[in-house]
C-alpha cells in the first residue's frame, strides 16, 4: 500500500464526510433529506440571471485565458468599493480574487502560521479552519462561544488564550454553524484586542448580507488600524456556491504588508481563480441585489419555524439564529451517548441528515447538532415531525 502523508489524519470535514453514510442509507431505499450542507441551490433558490449573463458573456468574449493571480481589475475595484461602502475603506490593490472564501482562508493561514503556531478559532467552528490548520501543521486553539448568551464569543476567554505563539484570531460573523451575529461592542472589543496585541483578525464575512434584519457593516469598520483581513464570496448571498468565486481584502495600518506580499506570492503559485466567474463578481457587486431581500425574508421565516419546532421537542433546546441558514440545537443525551450516535441514528431511522456538533469542535457528549433550514416551510415541517418522533423514541430507549 502506498503511504499517505501524516497530515491527512487531522484533516476532517464532517459536513462532507457524513455523506458516505447517507449514501448507504439511500442505497437501502430510504429517501435522504440532505440538511448537512449550506447550499441554497438544491432547495430552489436561484442564481440572479444578470450574474449568469455576465459569465456567459465573459466566455463568449474570449475571457478564457489565465486571469492575473490577484484577479481582474474590475473585480478588485468592485470588491474595494463594496468594502468601502460597508465601512472598511480599502483600495483595489489590497484585494485578491480567490476561489471562494475557502481559498482566501487557506492562503491567509498558510502565509501567517507555521508548524507549532497557534490560531484562535471559535468553538463551534466552521470546520475548514481546523482542516487547513491540520494541513499546515499549526494548532487550532478553541475559544468559547456561549449558547446561554446567544452564542456570543467569550472575549475574556479569548484574551486568556493569547500567547507569543498566537498568529491569528478567526472570527466568523455572522456565524456558521450558530447563526449568531455579534453586537457592535463585541466587535469593538475583538478589534481592540487584535490592534493592541498585534494579532491579525481573520474576519469571515461570507454571511454579512444574510442577517435577517439586513446587511451588517464590515467587521473592521470600528477600528480601521486593527490588522484585519476580510473574506467573502458569491457562494451564499449571491447564490452561486459552485462557481468558487470569492475575495479577500487586507486592511489595517500597514502592519499586514508583509503578510499581504506573502499571500500574493502564494496566489501566483495557483495562477488565478476561475476567470469567467471573476466577471460575475463585477456584475454581482455593481448590479441589482433585490434577490437578497427576498432571500433574507425566506430565511427568517424558516428560522422562526425551526426555532419553534425544535424548542417544542422534549430534550431539545435551540438558540434563535439571526442570520444565515443554520440552527445549532442541543439534545440532552444520556451518559455515554454521543452527538454522532444521535445524528447517525436519526439518519438511519428517518433519512434526515444533519451534522453532529463535534464535527464543528463541540464536545460529543454535549449533544449539539447542526440543521440547515433551507428547505421549504412545508418540507421543514415534515422534517421536524420526523425529528420529534425519532427523538422521543431515541431518548426513551433502554429506559433512558
Ligand atoms: C463560515 C464559512 N466560511 C466559508 C465558507 C466557504 O465558502 P466558499 O464557498 O466561499 O468557499 C462557508 C461555507 O459554508 C462558511 O459557512
């Protein structure tokens, strides 16, 4: 057998890994409802036509060669204008167009952290962070976000984790998997920490337009000298996740210049992001965004339904999300039973596929699991009927 690199052992991505089991359940003849991945397209939400037109036009106009490694100028300009309008003034030359938020995150972490370094990551977290850190040999150090406090980050806990080995602080706001948005004073405290301790703050803002009350300001807006790198993409708020088209912008007062040079060096090595899709960034950011208001309303309706139905189940509590399409309920499990036991049994018994909280870094015994609530309200109601019945039986089993 040809050996595999050790680093692969630490590289897990539960959101996709769990699909293997779902396919087995499907092969046995049961319909599976895929609530594991945050992709609005299979649930009937549609990419805005003017973005599709922009890609088709780019293909027809012959934009099929390599783009510059930092991205085409009009896309960088559109991103800079977007950041500036949201309160993070930035020039186009501080922007890199990437293959989704994911590539931006990987470029930034690779440029900053090396073997043995620490990166502060929320728990629960979006699992790409821990996966990339495993790949580059750096250590994810988890800071608490608190379900008793609307899943807000524990700022004092973060402060207590800072050491000379800390290379970056990851903040996901609005958050996946919790659906939380962070208030201005929390943001300000985190920015101040980054500023005074000289720790780059990686602001994952991929859901910024999907807060139910409307777009949230740029994370960096309250402290423009703090070393902040912001990330976003067309995947969520522009309904084009398969296009792998996103961006990053490097802010602050110049402290990140060398990091930015390193990011551009790494970007040269992968040549460019997908060229025709870069034209869609221009169309998306400069064009009609009316789809977003309708999308936010649809998400709010589903969040309210999910919150009511989940909290009505004996043994389950769930915090009301304020953005995106995720809820992170908690089921009170008997001793010795894990979140994965519950989620896999739910899948096998009902075909409903969620992701166990430990896939996002929570303790398996804590019983968290993530629900993607993009399905129609009618389908969600059926799904919650299945979860109600299953949970009652699961918790009653063996005299639990
Ligand atoms: C918090 C967060 N960051 C990044 C990503 C990846 O997004 P992209 O498709 O832009 O790479 C996701 C996707 O679910 C996400 O939830």
